[in-house]
């Protein structure tokens, strides 16, 4: 058929869709999104044994990627630079473990004595606890609640460790293998993904996603690592000043727990309160260690961290809480560590697909070299 005949052909216009049809269409789209999200959640939970160490290795690889890039500028091949940064990470973890092993073993050996001292301290609160217990019994009698019995099966801790050891070793090997190969092949992976993008605009967006993911995650983790080390030193010095034994142990644990925002500081406060109860005779003295820790943590969270990474990005606290709850529910402690990097990766993807999402309170990021700032769509 000629172009002239096509020009004279009548235009067939479909009747507009009714409101019911539009609602059903939108409902079907939302249902597909919900079903896909539920499927991803079940896949993450079912594959925790493999996906948790792999995801953690990728997150650490994103943090160490810029370090490997700097090493490669000296003429080092990517495989060797990946091996160097992996060895650097292993040395740091080993040094940390050796530093806390001796004092931690001493405190573990003192656990029966500490428990006895805690019972003596808590005996001063017997009357308030009895009042609470009486009130609970009265409420239970009113509501008709029944007593709950908990059965504890006897088992050997050695047998449990022997059963968990092969799985733990396998996960550690998988983590380090993921870390090494991700850092060693990061350039090839980026190029392979970009080659799959046939559209120039799509290739441009994917390139910016790779750039933003590496920049945001590495900047966040490296900055938080330095901040947490400084906070651990400050906590150790503060506890040493009031005479708490093994102050550097608690400083190291404070630095480690601070990687899991909100949850880690809460757990550390409880631990230091228990340490205070075991070391001081009065309630005021027992409150000193957690108060010192909370003061330093408040200074870090409200002033130091916003000063260091606030000019890059400040995430919405509500979204951070949801991400922490989701990932801790899925993968436990490892989930708490990868929650914020996973949120940053999601943000980097969404920001390049749908600009002006409003996920951040403040964003004044300076574009990396070689990438011009993209105008908002």
C-alpha cells in the first residue's frame, strides 16, 4: 500500500476506558509488583546461607573498590590489586580479633562471678519487681490468661559448635571468594553490562548507576569506618578514666556495634550497664559507663557523622528504620550491616531512573571526574 493510500485511511480511535477498567488495570500492576516483592523476599530468606556471605562480600568489595583503583594507578594488574586489598582487609580483621581475644576471654571466664554480682545488685530492686509481678498476675487473672511453659532441651555446646563449624567455614570461604573476584572483575562486569545496553540513553543511565553505587557505598562505609574507630577510641578513653576494666575491649565493641545503626548502640548501652552493675556498688556508679557511651554516641551521630557525610547524602530516618527492620529480620546481624549499603544502592538506581525522588533530606553531591552533572528531568 502506498503512502498516499495510508494517508487517506481513516483513523480508528478506540473508546476511552471506563473508570472501572482503569482501576482494574492499576490494580493488576500493583498486584504484580507486590507478588514480585514477596517472591524476592522469600528468595532472600530461603537463600540466606549463600546470599548473605555473597551480599556482604559485594558490599565490602564496593567499599574497597576505590582503594584497588588507586593501587592500579601504579601499574598493578586488577587481579593483584584485588589480592592486595583482600589481604589488607584480612589483616585488619585478624588484628581486631587478636586485640579483643584476650580481654574478651577474661570476661567470658568471669561470667559466673558477674552474674552473682548482678543478682546482688538486682536484689535492691526486689520490691519494685515484686509489685510488677503482682500487677501482672492480677492482669492475667482478669484477662483469663494461662501460664506458659517453656521446654528447654539439653544439648552440648561443643556438639552444637561441631555441627555449625562446617557451615560457618563454608560461608567464610564464600565471602572471601566473592570479595576477591568482585574486586578483580569489577571493570569487566561493568563493561559487560554496558554492552548489553543497545540504547545510548540506557547505556548512559546504567553507567551513572554504576558510578553512583560505587561512590555512595564506598564513601559511606569508609567514612563510617573511620568515624567508628574514632568513637571506639573515645569510648575506651572515657571508660578508662572512670576505672572500668578492659576499656579498649568495650571501645572496640562500641566501634563494631556502631555499624548497625540504632540497634547496635542500644545493645552496647545494655552491655555497658551490665558491666557497670558488676563493677560499681551504687546505682549511680553503674549508670556511668552507659551514660559516657551515650554522650559520645550522641556527639558522633548528631554532629560528627552529619559533618562528614551529610554533605553527600542524608537518608530519610523512617526509610532507614524500615530497611534495618527488614534486613535484620531476613539475615540477622549481617542484615543489619548490609541494610544501609543496600538502601544506598536502591537509592542510586531509583535516582537515575526517577529523578527527584525525595528520599534524601539533603543532597549536594559533587559529580565524579569525567561525569558531567545531569540536569533533572
